[in-house]
C-alpha cells in the first residue's frame, strides 16, 4: 500500500512538472512601467506595423495623461486634458524608439518609447512664449476693482486650458513647478472672485420678457443671483424698457428701448447702457416684442454679458 501511494505521488508530480505552462503576455506589455526618462506605449496586432501604429496612439494618450496629471484636482481638468490630447496628437514623434517586440499567438506585441527631454525640447519654445504672454496679461490686472478683474480674468480663462496643457508639457521632467503653481493660484483667484459676485435681476412689468435672457447668461457664468446675500460684491441689475407699436404695411412693428442700470450694495450706479430692438410680426405686437427678446439674446452673445450691460 505504501509503495502504491508513493508511486501515485511521484506520477502526479511528474505530470505536473511536464505539463506545458500557459502562454502569458510579458509584463512589459501588460504593465509597462513609466520611469523618469521615458513615456511608453504598447500595441498588439496581426502585423508589426499595425502594432506600432496602435502603440503610437497608446503613447500619445499616456503622454497627455502624464503631463495633465499636475492639474488633476483642477475643475478645468477635463478641458486641460482635451487640449493636451490635441497637442499630443499633433506632436511629431519621429524620435520614437522601439524598445521590445514579441510574437504572441499569431500577433505582434510592441513596446515603444520616447525620451521626455525630446518632447520638452519640441514643446518648450511655444509653451514659454504663450505662458509669458498669459502671465503679462494677468499681471496687468493689478489695481483694478474686483468686477473689472473678474471680467478680464474671464477673458483670459478662455485660453487657460491650452496654456495649462502647454505648461504641463514643460513640466514633463518635474522641473517647472513655479509655472504650474502660478496657474493654480490664478485659477483659485478667478473662482474666488466669481464666488464674491452676486447679481440680482429686477425688472418692471413691461420688461419681464427681456429678463430671462440676462438671467440665462449670468447663470452660464456660474454667478449667483440671490436676492439677499452677504457676498462682497452684491449688485442689482434693473431692467426697464419702453416699447412703441405701429403698423408697418401688413406687419405689426414693435420698437423696444431696453435700459440696463447696475447698482452696487450702496445703490450707487456702477454702469448704464441701453439698446434698441425692432421686430415685425404678422401675428401681433406681443409676438414682435418676443422677437426683440430673441434679437437681444443674439446681441448679448456677440458682445458678451458685461459689455452688453455697460460694465466694460
């Protein structure tokens, strides 16, 4: 019995040792490391060229994720990543190196890489130029009041994601932390100003048709519109209008003079502007007035909210 048991164990061990090991993809493919010198990408396909093409796409994605990671806690992260991806997709990667290759189950596995310093050398001139111009425009806002600074910063924020992504590329070797921090501080300053502003909209009875247009554009800027608030820059925007109605051949013509007066918390007038809108309708005068509100929306979009109400 003892001999049978021993023989059974030996056969089992022999069978286990002689069984072929399952084929697995190499770790450099399944878990490519990211080191201080290179950005990598991997690809798998039926042909070597197709595998390289896929690996190049992978490398570009990894590159944009890597350089954007310094802004991963920024509210604008998605937009910064989008801009970073656009830059990565346009970037010439002729200096890519094929690091490793392997045939696996009829496919080619490829690992490619590019030195971070080579990416930095390509992107640095344009990044430096755009950041310096951006910084100069920002520093020119010193001495302006909160509203003026917010308006100017809002214009700068239109290019913030692009500048941040370029600065991220310049920080690819973790050697550009000053510029990264400058942009972080600038964004925090912008959101702080945004949170310090409240615009409460008031209107007379005849102007109620125009107020939703203004409310829509204020809301798009994430500015609060509370009636009672203790924020530092609590403003009130009064909308008034006069409308003239007359027949224009077979049309009902309505001319609306719309006035916008902006007050601070002490009821001092900060800004005033008026606009005239003219529309015609076969239906009635009220329908023509509604068209005036639509035309007003187009003009707000064209001029910008603050310019439209007379702040700029």
